[in-house]
C-alpha cells in the first residue's frame, strides 16, 4: 500500500494493535484534519468570531457511513447568512481499515449573478445581498408542516435550515456476466435554500460512497415582476472551491481537453465500423500561475486537481476532476463572467467571484500550492423574443418557476485501486 497521507495516525494504529480492542481499532482511523488545513481552520475561526445576535446557526459535524460499501464521509455543513450552504472539512474514508483522505476545506457559492436580457436590472444575489438569510425550512409553523413538505427519510438539521437525505443511486451494471451484476450505491444529500427577494436558491451537495461529490444549484420561485413577467434573464452561479486534497499545500491543477482532428474525408454512408475516420486525442495542461480558462463544448474541458504525493495502492496519482454539467455558456460585460474556470492561490480574503480579475493580478504560482478553484455554471430563464415576439416563457412558469438546475461533479481518479462496485480482478500495479 503506497498511499501517503499527511495525517498523523501512526500512533493511534500501533496503540490499537497493542490493545487488541475491536472498539478501539475502529477508531484508529478517526477523521483528522491535516496540519496545514487545521492551521487555516484555526485562523478562519479567529476571523469569524460569532457576532452577538446573529441568527446563523452553528456548523453541524457529520460522519456518514455507508453500510454497503463500508466507506464514509466526514464533513461539516452550515447554512450561513449571505452564502447559504457551506461545506467545510470534507474527508473520505474508502474502508474502515484505511485512513480518511482530506478533500475539501471549504465549498460554497461565491456569487449568484442575475442579469436581465434587457440590460437591467443586474442583481448580485450574494455580493449585493450581504444580509441574505437561508430560509427556515423546519420546524415551520404549524410545527408539523415541514414533515409533510420534506417527508422521511429526509431530516431537517442545522438549526432548521438544512435538509439531509441518505438514498440509493444506480452505480453500475454488467449483463455480460452470469449472473448479471447490478450495483446500487448510496449517497448523502444536503441542501439549503437562500432567499433573495422573490427567488429561492437551492444549494445542493451530494457525497457518494465511491468518493464522488455532486454539486448543483437551482432557482425557483415567483417571477420578479409578477406572474406574467416575460423578461428573460440568466442565473450565473459561481462556486468557490477551496480544495485541500490530502491537505492544503502541494496541490496542482490541470485543464483537460479533448481534441478531434477533423481532417478526414467524410466516411461512406452507411458507414462500416472498420472505416477509418477522424481521430481524437486527450490532453492535460498544467496551470502554472493564477488565471482563467474557458470551457469549450467541443473540447469537453475539465479541471483536474492533484496532490503532489497522494497515490492509490497501484502507485497511480490520485486526483479530483471538476466535470461541468451545463446547458450553455453565459457571457456578460462583467469581466469575471468572461471565463468559466479560474484558479487562484488560497487567500481567505478572496471570497467574492465578482472580484476574480483582481485576485489573479499578481499571477502567483499555482504549482504545488494551496489552490482555490472557481467554476461558473448558468441557468437560462427564457423570456419573450425581441419586441414581444417569439414563443416566450412557458405557461408552466406562470406563477412559480419550477427548479432549474446547473452544476458540476467532482469525480475522483485513482482514489480506489479498482471500482469499489465490481467484484472483478484488481489492475496490475
Ligand atoms: Cu429566473
């Protein structure tokens, strides 16, 4: 096992061995924060001394163990004023016999920008609403109302401002073997709802038993100008992801791209599988200094983040890949909206996406550093065409617009030595 982590767990392990206690042995890999991330957390706690009278509920620590995979997530959730749902200190344990691997120091939205097609208004629903408060979703008077609204197995936690649900998802199938393999995984889902005038913003984080993290945001609610408001507008969600893979330092990020070479004549029709055709190749480019990158649909771009030393048991480098799940690309004249990905060196004061161009001004190194990734995904609420022509918004949006989502996945690579779902052989090292 070549996995190297920065956790200080060796003392616990040898003590557990000496005691021979099963109960204690189960604790030998209790969640621990790597020293460099712990120092950041201590500094952040000092900066964010609780304000007297603030309604923000305290953070809630969670350890969620998945009985089927025997993997676990440990993390802290908090519904914060201005930002909504904030995830801190997320670490993943592949099995009870391996240490937790630290993944995420702080994940939150750094802006929700809502420019209307007509040019105004242009709302910064995080930067411009410092007093935004997550909705109280339970207990809600009458006391039992939220139990009908968020029926079991959902729970309301975090001072009544976070919905939690553990559920199954279809992970894997193989009907080439007899008997067929069908595997359901398990995931824990958290969401909070940030109120911004007429809109409700749903901020959802899902943590899966295979180490994946699924993040999305949705907008819903009555339209800003009343039921028959026909003004189109965009919701640009920019996430600030302070990833501390295996600890804060020694992280590097790459832009991955697919490139298809189209210098081939069109194949005959109908085509034959053995006909030669256009070729493709995949590449990854190190992002060496702070800056921005584009998501281009033909290039399937992603951001992939590595720790310098973290490997799986096959000696392959472990990474997390930010894979966009999007329906379009919003561009406006605000400079930070001109790119989809940004990478900055960690600075606790750099928290609002609208300031991104100033955050990269120094072009600090982003190789083997403490990095923050920023990603923007947009949801388009269509309006009526120019001059009131065109099909316009759906009648189904007349009173309250149903939830429209955008988001991304954080997919681990070489975290496990093989798929945690399939009973087949292990890859050769
Ligand atoms: Cu909208």
